[in-house]
């Protein structure tokens, strides 16, 4: 994978008429300077060149680094500059450059502030950067910064080993950012910090579904961002069987993603930005992936972890697993539609593989405005929708007599229902039940990766027909869309013969 990405990223490095070298995004056609593509690409090239003793790769990274440092103060003033990511990348390469560049890196990091928010997966990067500042200057404020990061990370760690995206609990959770936090903590372990990550890794391994996917809940569904860090976590902690499983999962989808200028592991053209979040840029995520692949290559087996499987579900991820079926459902969080619940997160059956994963997508509010396709996002949900149609008063005879020219505007409103779930597998039948306590008409909705014959829907003891009404695109590919007609009911039971 490293050998596949390196020539692609090299082609994005351009020297312009102003004499500066830039890391140009192939979709947006400019360097995304407020983000961290350039720093991560230069760090990846410098580290890889050092490991492989490849002067050409190393010097490519050095050339880009010199330009990044010369433009640092200007970029630092850009809205949304990712201080923690960029500082972190510089710290990684400080010992792999000459004395002049090393001194310039130190001056840059000492004069650059940390990011001004407490998003949990950013805090381990801030921890490492302040650790270096403490070594260089010895000031006590850096120790206090580290202690603050440790405190928030500890507060964000649930008893089952899962880690929140942001506090307070209930705000936001994504498997992608849980992976990022644990991988960064593992990097700190490989750098000499003493901490136990047995529960944290055990929690994540428990969330892997049988097809090998780990990144299917929350804002990060099917994005490449998590995968480099996941490979690093598995490689550096000596989880070789799980590492092979992850590489197997990536081996088919990753080259397609790369060739399509995308940052999701699907076949869609990245130029369309289908279901991308507002902060998504291909160059940034690809460079991030490359850097973590290089770190995984370098640190393989460096700091073993003995994972402990969770027996509780404080994070809200519930896994129902047998040899023939595997269902994950999530209790949900408040801020993003993609993280609402209770909702089904993944369905896998032995004879058909993965049928559903990655509910919803970008939706208004924070970071979900530019590339949403409302119908595709809303319909990407396995569960119930409350349905409201317009009342056609023109068909009421006595009103028609008084207002013969009255016309009703046809409309349909659907609203996802988040209600209690139960899941079980008994006698080769997978049963998922939704317990609805409302009084509205509802439809059952199921976007499925395969056309399934052995599937039944029972509503309050009545058998209800499920019709395949069409296809829809989601983050993973084309899905067959199954729906019931609208009805009133309380208990919706989906049976699948496994």
C-alpha cells in the first residue's frame, strides 16, 4: 500500500512560480493549507526515506517541509488551521532532519499554539507535542498541558474501553475517532509513556464485523482516515491475525479508492464528493493514511497489547454474534444524525455476507451542508420511518361543492424513528425487533446490499409484505431498498433465515 500511495502523492507535490512547493489537492486543485496534508506528506516521505535509505524520497519530503515551514506563519492565521495535527507531524520528524531544520522545527513548535478545543482524538497529539516542548524548554506549563490532556482522555474513556469523541457523554461518538484516540495513545506507548490499553483495544476488536470492517458507526463511516491508524494500532501491538484481516479488507477497495480520487472505500468518483463531509479533502486524508502506514511499517511489534474483550456496553455498542449471524446496534448520541440511536449499525449473515452498515450520512448543522443528498442520506437507515402525507381536501365531496377549483399540494414527510431494539438468533433465525410507542403511521425501511429471499416482516403478529422498491447509493455502494407499506403498529419483527 505504501508503494501504491507514494507515486500518487509525489504527483501532488508541485513547485510554483513563487518558488514555493505545495501539496496540491487533485479534486480542489489547491493546497488545503489550513489542514495537514502537506505536513503529513512531508513527514511520511522523510520517515520512509530514512527507513529505506532512499535519498530521492527523503529529499522530496525535505523540499516540501522547507516550504511548509517558510509559509507556517501565514497558514497559522488561516481559519480552521489544524494546530495539533501539524505540530504532531513536525514532532515526528524532528530527529530525522539535519541540525538546521531541527532547530527551525523547534522554534516553530515553541511559537505555535495548541488547538483551542478538546476533541478527544486530538488530545494525544497535543500531549506528545507538549512533552517535546517540556524536554526542550523545561517550562512547567507544558506539564500542566499534558496533565489536562490526560484528565480529559481519562474522563472520555468508558468502563467497557470505548472512548468518546467529545464530552460531555452523549454528545458524539464515532468508531473512526475512537480508533484514532487509541492509536495515538499506542504511539505514545511506543514512545515511552506507561499506560494500559488492554480494554481499549479489546473494545475495538469486539466491534470488528466478520467482513473485516471496523469503521461503520458515526461520522467516519467507510472513510480512509481511520484505517492507517487502525493498521498502526494492530501492527505495533503485535495483533498479527487481526492485522492480516484488516489488510485483506482493504486490499480490494483501497486501489479503487485511490484511482478514483476518493477518500472513501467505494467505487464513487471523488470529484463528485458524494456523502463527503464539509471538512473532507482527498489529499489530506491520503497523506494522513500514508504517514500512519509508514509508522506501522516502522513500529511493527514494538509494544504488545493483550486485549481484554468487553462484557458490558457503557459506550452503547451492542454486539450479537454467532457463527451464522452478526448484528451490531448502537444506543446513539445527540449531535449528528449519523450517530443517532438506538439504531442498527451492521447486519451480517453467513450465507450472504454483510447486508447493511453505515447508517445515514452528512446532514446539515456542523460539517454536513455542502455535499449532502438528502434522500440518499435519510433513506440509508434500517428501521422505522414515521410517515405523514398531505390531506387531499379536494376529494371531500362537500368541500369540493363549495370550492370546486381547490387543489391540494401533494407532499410526503418521513421522519426516522429511534426506538428500543432487541436482537437474537435462535434456531437459525435472526430476529431484530423494533418496539414503537407512537401513534403515527410508519413504514419499515431496509437498504440491503443483496436481494434477500429468506426475509419476513411481522407487525403485531401479522405478516407484512416487504417490497423491493428500487436501489440507492450509500457510502459502501449500491443498495437494494426494501420497504413495507405504511401502517400503524407497535412491534416490528424482522426475521432472516441464516
